[in-house]
């Protein structure tokens, strides 16, 4: 006998169209979400990029104005707008404020928010220096002052009237005499040999211990320079490159050891070539006011720095560069140059009233 096979009755399945609609609805929703997220990313990226652009423009403009003030140029009339625009990828950024120490217009109070500058330097913080403040803001290629991203309102408070965004930034810089400089020559100069920056060439003769007492020489910030020794000394500078191909940082307060001029070539193998390369270039020299003896070693303490354009020098009885000169105090070593003013690369502003300003300046950004 054969078993009876009965037909199984399967449950009624869902309509095939119902599954397709569900999938289609899910895809549409996901596409909407992804589109919204993409728009947010694009808008957010546009705003963050614009924020970085206006901040870079403010920083560059503050440094530009600070350098002008430090060099004694008329920073009150120098317009940093073109400089700011040249530091913008789209060549468009507006300067909404420039202020600071005299001769600039005085600055008003800070807003106290995270997008504004954070501190206002006081007179006590800057006894012989100054500061500048620059505020920048959005400027579009059509001359507008706001961006209008589609989802701007998602990022917080923009311009309430139309939902657009004006990105703003603030930057400040202090300027004044430097407390450090990159020195490329193993030389230091007496304060007695300093002269106010100008066009005249000056002979700086070879250092002679205790040969001169100087008074009545004034620094750029009105300090009276005094000293017992005069001239240009060869010094051993710690960490100076043994070939003189690159310089080393020297700080105010550092102690440098005297080296006899006849032994100058032992300090670095390429010294003569370095001196030749320095002709008609600006170099920074440490300045001392007097020398002291520690046992048999003569030492100089750095009190400041000068910036000098070296035009000629005499070493070992041989003259290099022009103009020619004669000096009874130049048996072995002396230089001729013009004292100038300049901003030291990677310098650091001094706020000490005891450090004389001798033309080597610094500009630093501050919060």
C-alpha cells in the first residue's frame, strides 16, 4: 500500500510590491540624510576655511604693522589691507580695525568671546615697547561682507537678518628691542662704539681692554650707555658652528669669552670666507658694556644687540671690501659699517627697561 501524499498549504505571502516600496522608501530617506550631511560638511568646511583665512590675514597684518612700528616707520598711515588680501587664497579679506600704541589710534575694550583677542597689554607690561591690534572679516569677490551657506543656521548664530555668516578674527603683536639674535660671526662690540643708526660709515677698531671710558651715548629708547672698554672683540660663542656656515642663538645676559685676534681663525675654519660673504650684508652683533677677568679669562656679558651693514673689514693686516681706511687701532682687526634698524628673525621682545634698544628689534604675536 502506498502512502497518501497530501498537498501542503503554504501561508499567504506578502504582496511583492509591498517589499519594493519599503526598500525604495528606505533608500530615499537615506539619500536625504546623506545629502543633508554632505551639505553640512561642505558648508561647515567653507566656514572653517574662511575662519582660517581671516585669521591668517589678521596675523600677517599685525606682524606687518608691528614691524613698521618697530622700525620707526609711520605705521599709523600704513594700510595693511593689501597685505592682508595677499595672504588670502581668494585675494579678498577686509581689515575692520587697526589700533594699538601711539602713533596708532587707541584700542577699545575686547569683546570677551573666544573669537576675539584675549589680552590688552598694559603700560606696565610694555615699558619700552608697543603693540598693535588688527581685526579682519569676510570680504567676497563681489564686494560683499558675508557668506551665505545653505545650512548656516545649523552652526549657531550667524547674521540674524538673513542667515548669512561674516567670519571675523583678531590678532595682536608686540614690538620692541630683542633679547636674542642669531649671530653668524664670532664677534662682539663695546657699547662705547655704538652710534645711532644712520647712513654714515663708522670704523669700529680692535678691542683694547680698559682703554676707553665712555659716557653720554644714548640708546634709541633713551638709556645712557656707559662702558670702560671700547672696540670690536673676537669671542668664543658657545655652540657656534665650527665652520661658520650657520649661526647660533645668543641671549642678553650670556657670557662670552675673549679670544686674541691672532687666534680668530681657530674659532671656525671658514671664518674669512664668512666675513667676505658678510660684506654689504646686515649682521647682528652682541653688545657688551665692559669686560671682567675670571682668572686669566676675560669675559663679556651681553647687554643688547646691534644690526650693522658690514661694508669692509681688515683682518691680519689685509683689507677687504670698500671703502679703504686707516686706523692706528686696527693693527689686526677692525670693521667699517653702518648701524641700521631691523627686525630679528625669531627674535623675542624684551619688556625689561634695563635692556637698551640699539636697532635690533623683535615682533611677536600675543593672544
